[in-house]
């Protein structure tokens, strides 16, 4: 029993010394650290006003033509490779011209004879040796054969089928040696893709703003799609449909792209970005800085602690926000450019709480940092 009391007695001074040492340590180290947070600086920049969410678009050729033959016969030659690009007036097919050439030669000979006969009849008519009816019959025969020859020449030109515009050829429907029935048989389809259209629909609520902006300038459109290997193609809004679709409440728009690098292809689906206007010198913050409380939106702003120049505290600042672009939100009221805002760690915070900044410049890619 005596030994036990002695142990307790010896332990008490050690405990007191530990408590005293801990108190001295806290006194030397100062106030405890605040809640750790990530921060960024608000900054002013120009922000495009765009339709959100981006509508889905469909790429369509400016022109599509289905090639048919205007005369019957068999295809004696194909002058292109399917899927290749062809220029306007390029020779595509040759329909065997021999029958048409023979008909033309026959009718030209008959026309020559008719012209000789007409010259004779005209001399006799001038001498009043033939009647008016005989003269008119000779003239009519000549004129009829002349028209027949012109028709034969036109038919001969039809034996060469040419491209109506620059475009991309599709798959061949008839090949060399096939017999073509005019005008029923389809030979080929050509799509014009320089330039090319992107069709998309937007809710009718955007129509007034689109019409207003189009009166002042050309609206810019860009598109993105899966597995892109080029910068987003840029185009101009060139068409607004003349009515709203009553079923969907949307209106059809078309944008024209020069498509010089063939990035867009007919039938392709793309995400469309239509820029309506631009906000100048708007104050923006990373979107994750904006919080929602019982009284609306607010942002924790980091400020110096007036009671201790070496520490920082947070203020819950009520704000009003506008559009969001590239994960950055426009603050229309309640914040100025250059203020430090909390972007992570808000759940630990309360007004006037001390904080420790874990990272600042790395938290944002803003030009102000």
C-alpha cells in the first residue's frame, strides 16, 4: 500500500510538467491554424453569350443532285472513281454515242438536200413558176429537218454526262457496260460540301434575340464532334426558318461553313455553339466558388483579419450571377475583380472563420493570376 502511494506521488509532478510544456508550446506557436481552403482571384474579361445547352446539329450538303441519263444506251466509259471529288463540268459518264452519231449524220444529209431543194423552189417561186403552197412546203421541209438536226446534236451531247458543280461523288449505281434506261435509272449522287450547311434547332424563346443581333452583325457559329483532330470549325448563321415548329416549340437555323479542310461531312451529327453577343469586362469566378444558401447565392471572400495581421478570415458575400462559360460564372453584383474567393473547402466554413490558404494561383487559369 505504501509503494502504490509513492508511485502516484511521483507521477503527479510529471503530469504537471507535461501540461505546462504543452501550454508553453501553444503560447510560442501562436493561434491555431484556420480551416484549409483553395482559393482563386476574380477577374474581368469578355464573355461570349451563347445558347445553353448547345443544340445538336446535323451536317447537310449545300446542294445534292442525283444524276440520270437523258438518253438510253449502254455506258461505254466511267471517268471518275466513286467517292472522289469532281469539278464542275467534269466528264462523269459516256453513253455509247454511235447510234446517235449515225442518226445525226442521216438527218444532216437530208437537211442538206432539203436546203438545195428550197433554193430551187425559191427561184421558181420568184419567177412565178410554182405556187405559194409548193414554196411553203419546201420551206417547211427544210425547217423541220433543221430542227431535227439540232435535236440530234442535243442528244449527242447527252451521251456525255458531266458534273453540274464541284462536289463529292457517292457510290456508283451503274457501271461500265450497263444498259441505261432514260430517265428512270439513277447513275450517281453528288453532294456539294464546299461550302456546307449545319442545321440545328433552338427554343423559340431565343428567336427575338437572334433576330435583333442578326440585324446588327453576322452571328458566329462553331461546332464540335467526337474524335476531333482539328480546331472547331467556324461558320456564320445564314438562315432562320420562317415559322416555329408547333410540335417542338423550336425554330430551324442553318449555319454555313467553308469546310476547306473537309472536317464536316454530310450526315454527321455535331454539337453547335451559337454566339449571340459578348459581355465586356465582366467579373468572373470559377463556378465552384458560387454557393447557394437560405438567402440565395453567396461566395466566401477571403479577407485580412483586422484583429491579427498575420491571419485571414472569410466573409460570406451575397452575389448575383449571370451566365456560365467554360466552368466560369459571371458575377453581376456583389464582387469586384481582384478579390480572393474560396473555391474548395466551403463546407467547413462559417462567416468570420479563420482560414489557411492551401493553394492560390494553381486553383485557376485566370489571366489575373
